[in-house]
C-alpha cells in the first residue's frame, strides 16, 4: 500500500507550543478543586533512626489542620516494586509512611492535611518524632562492611541482589591476553531535577467509590494498576491523569508515597487532597540516579584488537526499592559490548542498600553507566598500546548488518552500521587538526592543553518485547496501544498509551497519522495521559514511545485502511483488488480519478447509509503492538576540550554528535532530544554530584549546592545523523530520548583525561571539577602542584 | 493580613494577604495567574520570572507586599491583542521549548533583557540567562530563539 510521505521527515513545528509559550499550560500545581485540602509530609531530620514515638498533638491543634496521620492511622499497603530481577533477591518492605525506622533523609513518619498550603507546612514542622539515632551508611563500601549497620534488619544483609549475566567465551583470556587493562571507575549519585517538581491531586466520590488522581508522572497507566493495589481501590474505579508534565528524566517513572497518601486521604477526609513537592523535598524524596562503581578488565592484542570485556559492578540502591531500582543496573547489562565484537564477555553486579534516597531510572537508566565504563576502558586500552583511540574503535566495530544479529550479550541487535557515524564525527570535529594542535601545545608545554574524547555507543530502546520482560522477571509487558478515530468532518482523534512530558508526541504522532490517512497534522488531535480516555498503555520511558507507541499507530492505520478499502470498493463498484492507495486516496487501477479519500470514507462509514454487507459503521480502530525485538540506536560523539593545567578548569571547545536513531519522523524534535540529552551528560561529566556528609546528610540539598549547568556552561553542539532503519518495526524507527545522555559523559571525561594524559593522568574522577582535575595533575606529578 | 495593591498586566488588583505571601503565590493563587511557575525554593531556577516595573525579577524572591504600588507583568500579558510576542513566535519557530515548564520564566527574562540590549551576541544572550535553568533543551534552541527574536524585533523597528 503506497503512502505519500509529506510530513514524516519534515520539521513540523510543535502543536504543543501555543499553550506553553502563553502561560496557559495545565501543570499539576494549576489544578484546584472546590473544598481542596493541602497535604504536607513530615520528614524528620534524621538519616537512620529507630522511631520511638511520634507526637502529633501540637500539629493537630494548629489553625486549619484537618488531620495528622501516622502509619498506624491509615490503611495503605506497601509501595510497588515490580522488578525482582533474581529468584533470591531480598526485597525490603516500603510503606508510604515508615512505621518504626527512619532509613534516609526523605523517609516520612506522618502526613498533615490542612485547609491551605501554608497551614499544612506549618503543622508538619510541629510534628515531632522521638527517635534513637543509629549509625548511618551512605557509601556502598561502608554498607558492605561485615559490621555495617543493617538498613533492613529482617533482610540480614545490605547486599540484597547479585545478578550475573553469565560469561561468554574463554574467561581465561583476562589472564592470558597479551594486553590486559584493568580500571576502576566510580559514577556518583545524580539528582534528576526535572524543573517541575512532583505533585498530585486526589479526588474521590465516596458514595461511588470512585477516585481520580492527577499526578505529575511519566506513567499514569502503571500508576493506576499499582496504586489500585496499594490503596485498595478497585482498578476500574481509579482514573489517573497526567496533565502537562514539566519534565521527568526517569524521576517521574515511579509510583511514590505521596500519590498513595493523597488517594487514601481523599477517601479519609472526603475532600480533594493536593500535594506539591518543594524543591528541597525533591532532592531527598524523589529518586536519584547512577551511584555505581565498576571494576573493568579489557583483554586485547598489542595491535588494538579487543578480545574480551569484563565488568563487575556495585550499585547503590538506596534505603528502599522504588518501582524498578535493582532493574536499572540490569538494563545496562545488555550493552557492555557497545558497538564492538569481543569474543569473550562477563558482566555481574551486586546491589547494596544504603541510608540514602532510593536510586532508580535516570535518563538512560543503566545504559549510561555501562557506556561510560566501556568507553573509558577503550581509551585506557588505546593509551596503553599507543594507538589512536578513533582507530582502535574502528578496528573493533561489529561489521555492518541489516538482519537482526545476536550480540555476545545475548539479545538480538536489529541493525547496525557504525563506521559512517565515526567518520562523519571525526570530520565535523576537525579531528586531525585538533590532534596537531594538541601535539603542538604538548610540545610547547602550554598551560592550556587540548583534549579530544570519543564515545562510540549503542543503546537499546523500545522497551520491550513482553516475552523478554517476562523472562527478565519484570512484572508487566512492553507493548503499547493506539486508537484512531476518523470523524465525519474529516478530522481525526488519536488516543495513545504513551504519556509525553516534553517529547512532542502530539506533533510526531500527528505527522505519522497525517501521512498514513491523507490528512494534515492540524486535522489531528492526540489524546494521552488519561487512563479513562486512552486505551490501556505502558507510558513513556526508556526511549520507547515512538518505537512502540508510534508503531502501534501504524498498525491501527492498517486496520482503518483495510476497512476503508472495503467501503471504497463498494462505493466505486469495483473489487478491492482493483483498488490501489496512491496520492492519499483509494483509486481504481487504470482510472485514478475514480477515487475515495479516507476522510470521504469516514463520512460514509459514519452516516452508514450504504455500507457493504457485514461492515460496521464508523471508521476507527485500536491496535496493540508488542515489539518483536528491541531497537538499537548508535552513534559517535566527540568532545574537544581545553584544560587549564594550573587551575584544572575545563572549557568545551567543540561538541559533535552523530547519532543513528533509524528513520526520523521530525528532525527538529530529534535534534532537541539530542541537545538536551548531551547537556545532561555534560552536566554529569563536569558538574553534578549528590554528596552526603559523614553522618549521612545530603549536603547538595538544593539548586544552590547541586550544580545544574546554565546557558553559559553548555556549548553549542554540532549534530548530524546517519540512518540505519530498524528491522524491528515497519517505521524503521529506533528512539532518541536517551542517546545524548548515554553517549556524552565518556566523551567529555575522555577528553579531559586526554588533555592531561601526557602528564601521567589516567583518571580525573567524575564530575571532573577543576579541583579534581587539578588534584589529578598534582598527583600524577608526584604531589607537586 | 497585609493589604496589597498591584497593577498586574495593566489592571489594578488588590487583596489582603498573609504578610509572608510571596509574589508568585499572590499571582498564582490569589489572582489565578498560573502561567508563572515555581521550580525551586532557592531563587535558582528562574521559572517564576516576571517583570516588576518592566524589569525581570524572580517572583519567589519577593513578598507580595514588596510589589505594593508597583506594576507587574506576567507571561499572560506577553502577547498583545491576540498576537504572540516575537519571543513567543521565535521559541515556537526554533523549538526553544520541550516540557515548557521553564518557558514562561525564560520568555520574561528574555523580554526584559532585549529591552536592555536589543542587539545581543550569542554570548550576551547566554550570560543574560544566568538565572534561568532549563533541563530539556540544553539551551541551544533557547539561545537561538532569543537571537532570532532580537533580529525580528530590530527588523520590525527599522
């Protein structure tokens, strides 16, 4: 069936923008209901403590207070954790309000509801907890010590999970190879910092047992099914709505205590209950990302051939599991081979509980962690054998393939062609020119040295084939759904199971459907994020929306076209075989003026005056698409830096990203995703780090201490693409939401190390702050600054 | 309670508020002007940027009482007579926003800055955004949007 592509591939301006640039958007804090109460959480200022008693009496008597509740006062179950990745994983119980133990800065012991925001916050400050403080452990090393205090005593250990990928190939190679490189890398905790904090509003009609939850989330569908269980609300009586959501980056890919509490308190009080997170709360009570260390081994030849890769990881899980916590390092476990083709491979990790905020997905979720250590290790190898890091990568690339091929990690990679992106990136970065400049500055012992860092990556998106998720012990499937309804006036309503929060699905989905049905994007309205309006869906995370939810559109349109063809044949009095779809209409072969467009057929199907026998009125369809495989974007990022060897300060001179996300629907949106992803990766490489003091308090506890880069810290980026269509889906799309964050941290750190490697520096730590770089140079020189 | 009288988007508005009421909550909750967003509690992110007597301020940093007798302009009044401001047009044209949460603050900060410096360089624009954080765009298209708007605004005047 031929489709004329007018909009796919075009830079269609976003349909989402008008309300967002005029202040008419509908973020969660704009929601107000009659009789609405405000909720505030009581988070005592302790890191690890036994709770002896909680005194709510003073708070209860304060102005406007409607109720103060502890765990004992509310009927609410444990929060959902849906990815028990091994049979013997130890799973801590995690209640919305902790019962007898505070285990991290963000643990709440009580919740207040009051008439106003201020009254709720005032009262929360007047709830006191009598506690016995306990020794706290906020580093993995401390938590793993034999005599470490236990975060959850009933589990018997802070090490709660050990997941091994199992090896492939000759494991002896790590001892016998002519070149063996061993490195240890640490990636600190990161705080996602969506600019909109979390928030929710719960409302109930008690007589009907019906509940609505508006919540700033990436996952209204998953929230509905899980909160139904937590709160004891029959699933069909719970409606979850994600309104306009101000960024997520994984931190809103979760089901949180406050959502459950707002629901049960709306039942308890009979009034709507609203909670808006303060930024200071966000730093402790919303999930963190990363927080991992790796021992890495590369076995290779002196000529530059990588023979084996081995990674042993320890992951900081925090004080509890949130929705996916130990699944995040496992997700990385499938990409440690990168775009290369080693014969031998090993990956395993241990998950460790600490007295810190739970970790969970943060943009890239496991894949940035893996890509960082792999790409750092490849650079270390290139340095050791004295080869150009670009050429070492090139000689190890998996050869091009356009038939799905099993990687050494065990999953099928859909397609790949890695060298063109490397070539293009080297060209855009003026690689040889900068190498010459670098040599000249080294020869001149300049204070400001040049460094060039590469990162050649692959990642996996399209999470995920449901049968694979099942095999990996994930509780849900990875399909998604779309409903397309053709209206009699020629307009189209699309309801998608994905839930965008900045990615522009309304625009991109409209482009796909406009081309498929022969209408314009302006003829289409896309509905999302409301469990009562859309088909059952699986939401937005893991760069899955286009490669799963977007592909569901394709299959829904196939159904629509099949029915439309039947009606067209009937109206044109020909057999269906005599029709072809061309130039946005079903046309009689040989007589193309005899034609019916989809909007014309939608009207016929609606008035239903003359439909062929057995054809139902209306032109609409729902498709549920379960991807047969993941999709695997790839690319090359190159960062060129100038490092001041006296101060340790790094300036980025050039940043080049050549990504391959398969077929591109909207290049403008794709580039925007890369810009934002790279910026977050640069932030990770140079600025951001969650720091706890010795007693376990988060010292980077606000935007004044945690360094989110501004416009002067992030450089302009030079972007380009190669296009290797995915073989997984008929659109050929792969996904682009996380690529920038996956590829960029090692490119930046490799560049910083490269700038000072001639001084003997092999690592600078992450983030590469001026102090760290300065210390690394001093240490390499034997302590003399 | 404190009595506050402020000209907001050209209309006199007054109310009795708690003395501790921040300007941003006066705008959002007392007046229902929810276009101005709150992103932090440390005056770091700039999402709440509005104009006070024509100059950009972070409305979470001021008490409503401090705006008494003064003129406030919010994102709701950036477009005039149904026509988008050149900055709003430029942000749309250049994909200068993704989730859009920081966008009202970015637009108000940029509107104030372009009045000060109608022909900025890229570096000028980046420095002018020092007080506004965006987590989605990497700033590249925000900067491009503001330069584009500066061009169309100076072109319109010429």
